[in-house]
């Protein structure tokens, strides 16, 4: 669960993986997450792990803990708020935890390295932004693939928007150059939202790079995490 890091890239990768786990808990797995946060149980925390999984569990008993703890008792407010508002609140506290953990792991970084780390993190949407934009609660807090856009978007250098072909169209699978996700390596057999990087021109599932259709509409030039990290490291 815990491993020390001595460079910005490793810390950012740890942060990104843990954030992916938290996002999954609050979106794709939200019904399971909601059920686990039983108000009758003891203090519970939402942890994101470096393997992109998540866990609802009481904090460890060792003092001090190996890593900073997420906010305690998220389950106590579960039945005292509207579910949408409760998930948003958990997302805000999760963002605070992820940020504090990243800089805890980077305690030995110098000033310039800390600035690079923050630039890496700040180049991507927060958990709160993902949860509120994705809005999974419209469909009883589940992700209905039938309501997802069948295509993705790509912004060209002249500002025009190109559409990713409908993944269900006949003959589309013959073009393998755009059928493989640059994040997970998955193909185009689903109806999920995809987005293309304007730098490397690779296509990604929106969920793999934590970008929703609503977010894509406001992005003029999208850069995938790898290209973004490379650009910041050269600046």
C-alpha cells in the first residue's frame, strides 16, 4: 500500500493511479460504494490504491499511520444528505487527501521538483470535477452505456472538431490505428466515449484519462497524461 518515491514521475503515477481508483468508486462502482458506507458501521475511509483499485475501510490502528489518512467517517453523513451532494463532498475530501499524500510522498523533493509535481497534477481534472461532470446519479448512480456518446472528439490545429467514427459502424474495425486505447490497450468493441491526443494522436477511452464528454467540449487542444508530463518536464 505504501512505497517511498524519490522522483516526480513516480509520485505522479502513484497519485494518478490512486485517483483512478477513487473516481471508479464514485462513478462506475458507486452503488457498491454507497452500500459499503453503512452509517451504522464504525469510522470509514475511502482509500485509492496504487493499482487503481479502491477500498472502504476503517483507518489503521498504528500511530502514526504509514500514510496520511483520508477523511474519517464519510459513512456518517451518507443518510443525512442528498446522495448527489454526499458524493460531491466525498470527492472534495478525496481530492484533498490525494494532494496531501502526493506531497507527503514527495517530502524530499526540492522547490523546482515540487512545482513540477503540482503542474502535473493541476493539468488534469480533479475528482470533484469528474464526479460532478459525469453526473452518474441521473441513472440511479449507474453508468448506462446506452446513453454514452458512440464517438469521440479530436481537436485539430485549426480548431475544427473531428469525430471519431461510430464504433458500431460496419468496417470501422478495419482501421486498427484508432481502435486501440492508448491507456488500457482495449479495442473499440464498446460504445464508450473516446478522445484523441492532439500531440501523439493516440485515442483513449474517456474513463482511462478521466475525461468526460462535457469536459471534452471545453478543451481546445487535448494532451494525454504522457504528453502532458513530457511537455511540463521540458519547460
